[in-house]
C-alpha cells in the first residue's frame, strides 16, 4: 500500500519562512556591525599612519603639525567627531600646504563615542565653527618639529552601551599601540621610523 502524496501545510510553510527571516536578520545585523567595526579600525589605522607622516614632515619642514578634533554632524544629521589636520605657518594654524590629499579630514562613525587623553588631561572637542582656519582655534594634539608629540590615549566606545571597542595609545616619540576592547595584548604596534 502506497502513501498518498502529501504537500506542506500552511503552518509548516510559515514556520520555515519565519526561520529563514530570522536567520537573514541575524546575518544582516552581524554584517552591519562588522562593517562599522571595520570602518572604525580603518579610521584608527589612517590616524596612526598620518600622525607618523606628520611627525616626520614636522621634522623635515621645521613646522609644527596638529590635529583639531571637532564635534560635527554627518550627512545623516547624527553627531560625530571629525579630525582636521593643521600646520603652523606664518599666518597661523592652517590646513597643510603640501601632501593635502594625505591630510584629509577623518570622520568617525556616528555609532561610536571618542574620548581622548593628552598628557593625562581629557580633551574637550571644539565646536563645528572651529573648522575654519581663520577662526584661530589651536589644534588640541600637537606634533612638534623636534619630532616629539604629546603622550596620549584615544578610547573608542560604542555610543549606545559605552562598551570599549578600541584603544590607541602613544608616547612622546610617536610609538603607537592599538588594542581591541579591554584586551591588553596589542593588535598593532607602530614604531616611529626615525
């Protein structure tokens, strides 16, 4: 005796559909979280590379460089922090004259909150109108023509739950160490090439 052909019931099809939607949602959340984390890591590595270049350029040119950290708003209207590079010229602190494509501003994702300590003092971010070089606002993080900089630490936290995502620390000679979360093992160590 053979079994009659039996199809799927509506309930069985809805359960399968629900499982597929649930799995797709989880994958999408993980991919989006990962892309944000990769963007933060990319910003950190760019900051390290350009800071090292600025230290070298400061020594070669005899002109100090600096970073002006500004509270800003991204294209979606969300609060974020932007790092603007400056060079000390005769006219005052201005955008760097040479290698301007290297000194592009760095916009950090709105999903994170930055906390910066320079010489053991917490940094206060400048207002958005400080971006205009003619405003005369001094950059907070300085790289001197002597090849030295302020010691510092940059903490990047999740804006929603304040979990520490990344930590970057450096000494007066521009030797950087990058850490992931609360882990004390450096993800990357970037020695100044001098």
